[in-house]
C-alpha cells in the first residue's frame, strides 16, 4: 500500500474502530488466528455492507480489501481509493487486474481480505457458492487462508455483531479447488457457530461442487 494511502487508512481506522465499538459492541473470537506478520488471505461470508470494516478492526495490521468497482466509482469513491482497496468488477467473469494486485500485496507480506461469495447474501442459503479468488491467491503465493464468519443484527445500540476467525488453511500441495472446498466448509462451520438461532432457522446449508452445481447437504 502506498504511503499516502497508509496515512488515510490509519486515519479512517482511528475513526471507525471506536465508533463501531460503541454502536455495535462487536464480539471478536479467534483473532489470534490472524498472523502477527507475513502474508495471509482473510476470507469469509458477506451479509452486510459493513462487514469489511468489522473484519478490519479485528487486527492492528493493515488490511487490503477487495471491494466492488462501483464503490470506487461512486460518490465516496475517493475514500475507497485513498484507503487502498482493490476494485473488483462484479459484472466481469474474470478480474485479472484485481487478482494481480492482490497477489502483489501478498508477496509483499500484507493481509488481503476477500469475500468469496462476491456479493451480499440475501437468500435463504447459509452461504452462496464461493468464487476461486481467495484459493488462487493462496495457491500462487503460498499464503495461508484465514477463514472467518460475521453475523449479527447490525442495529446501532440495539444489536450485536460477532466476528469469528478459524484456524488457517495452508495451501501446501492443494489445488485451488481443494483450498476452496476447505474454505467453504470452514466458513460454514464458523457461521453456524455464531449465527443467532432465529436467523439460522431461516437458512439452509447447501454443498457446492467445483462448477457451482449444488446438492443438499446430507451430513
């Protein structure tokens, strides 16, 4: 991340961390799984627009977040650009520029936050099918993937948000598909652990194969 972006990033964190702590009282579980130094992909579910900020305030380290390109082009795009987020075009089947930027960040020892679902989940599925970006980044760089789940009511002063991190998934000799499957399973387990019962009852867990075809989970 460029020096000027670093200054803006840290300035924004100084504002958002106490603000979010006051408004949402977030509970952070397993933050010790985020490495204190070195590269790692942080990847998890996406339920609310504020999720990336909740993940970001869980660590003192700088986090490079992949964000949809529309945010970079919108009214507050200058904030996203200044904070060093990596734009992703959700309307494109492939995002080589975003992938290259994320890989470069990992190779320089940074943390990269990815939402494998690629969009917010408004369905009755516990998780949407995972895109392969996080798995490919891990496989290409050797960086572990730290799974996380975030869930809550997101109501200022009246709700609570929980963020739970799991044990890192190391790429070793795994293929991107194997990494992606392991990540999907880890995030699903974390999400089932922290999701409020009244929300969990409205969701179903579907297993997805490598091509996005689904079948109901039986175990």
